[in-house]
């Protein structure tokens, strides 16, 4: 009886020891993933800055070209099909806009009513974009405006929350503002763009026969985490619960091991001021 009791105690001790070793092992793997994720997120932040600069450089030039279309229709506004054709041609003619990561371009009436967008279904048509993004109304007095907000018709994912980053410039006929040229991307679609870029870069550096890590990218906006359409919501929630923006200022990178549903990850987060205050990119990595 005593021997059996001693055997049970020994078995329990061995189980605890094995659990501790497993825990240390997971932590070490998580630390490795976090360290590698730091490099990933810095690469993505650099790409995001250039994405914004492309919009900032290209939009004023695009508005100047669209002036002809508004002028030809004056005192009326351009017809919907004319506006749609002009959107396509304008983007094609301007190098920065032709490679911009925007998920939509649109032209509006002076009050923000969308005449046409370049999306396949054009769900934005006849909607008021100034209602969703009030700051864009400042194009009546400013040369360029950026904002954030929520417009369901511009969502990049269905069945879960999404929001958008947008930019606008005025379209003038003479000194009069006759409308706005607007572009933007949904956060979920943008997370997908960054995630695709990251996976491509990692694949390019991976030797034949090496294991490919599991990679996800999330855009963090005021506490919310937006991932690609197929990215697990639980991952974004786990990142948000760490409150990473509280740990970083400026262009610092915050990184840490993170366990999600029993799997060891490493996460790295960096702010991207070009996308707006309290906006950051998170790279999540797990060794396979």
C-alpha cells in the first residue's frame, strides 16, 4: 500500500516536472517567434508609410485631371457613367495611384453624395461619404484631408466589424469646389495586403525543406484589431487584450510571447503615425 502511494507521488512529481519543461519550452519558442516578429512588423510599417505617401502624392494630381470632367458638365455634375470612366482613366494615368493599395476611389458632389466609385458593385453610389467621415467635408476649405470611420458599403469583410481609412481632395472648377476625389481602404482588406506581403517575404527567405511559420497580420485601431477576412478573430482579440499601444511610444516596437488556444505565438506591434493616431500594425508568428 505504501509502495503504491509512493509510486503515485513519484508519478505526480514527474508529471509536474514534465509540465514545467513543456511550459519553458513553449515560452522559449514564443520568445523566438516574438523576436522574429519584430523584424516582420518593422518591414510592414515601412510598407505602410509608403502606401500612405503614394496616396498623398497621387490624389492632388488626380483631382487636377478630374477638373476637366467637372468643367465639361458645368453647371451640372458629371453623369454617373462619365464619372466612373474618369475614375478608371485617372488611376491608370497616375503612377502613384495605379499602384495604390486603395480598395476604392470615388467622386462626389459638393455635399458628399457619391456620384460613382470604381468598385465592382459600386455600393457607394448615392451614399453620402461625408456622413460616415465628417472630416472629409473640410475639402471645401483644405487641399487634402485624411480621416477614419465606418461605412458599411466600404467594408472589406462580411459578418464581422470593419472600418476604413480615407483621404480626399477637392475638385474645383475655377475657384469653386464642385466635388471631392476620395480614396481609401478597409482595415480588413489592408491587413490582408500586409499579411500577403509578409508571407511572400518570409517564403522568399525560407530554404527548401525548412518549415514555414504560421503568420498573421492585424491592424490595431483604438483598441480594435482588424485582420484579413479569414484571419481568426480570437487572435486579434488576444492581441487587443495585451493593450500593446499602452506599452509603446513613438516608433518603439513592443514584442512578447503569446499563447492562444494552447498554441505558442510571438507578437510584435509598432505604431504607424501615417495611418493616424492610435493606429498600429501587429505581426503574429508561430513556429510550425
